[in-house]
């Protein structure tokens, strides 16, 4: 299932932020708390971590774009991207 991550409210009175640098790209596997994007406001530059484990389906906005707080910036396919555990080896025949 796709999860739409919205730019959180990252400071008092902040209504938008500038995408400084994407740290993930579409197709990347991502873990919880993994840094996704650097966003600069008029008060600070912050790294926004992923709230979910999965695969990045889409990033919204390019570096240098201004994005509004609460607008979708990343779409994550939840639970995807993790490598499947290898199947156990069959037991040797007696």
C-alpha cells in the first residue's frame, strides 16, 4: 500500500520549506528513521527522516523548490524493498 508522506510542521510559524537535497531516489529501499530529504526554512535546515520502511515510489519537488507544510513530498510503498530471506537449504538425503 502506498503511503503519502507530508512535509511536517518543522517550526513555529513555518509555512513552507525549500528542498535543499534529496537523500533518496525513486526505487530506493528505505528504513524507518532513514534520512530522506534536507529542507531549509527561514529558521534552520533540517533533515526529514522516513516514518516508514518500504520503497520510495516518488519524490515530489526538485532541489530548490519551495513546498508547503502538509503537502505530499514522498510516496512510499510500505514494506516493499526489503530483501526476502533466503529459503533454507534442503536437508541432504541420507
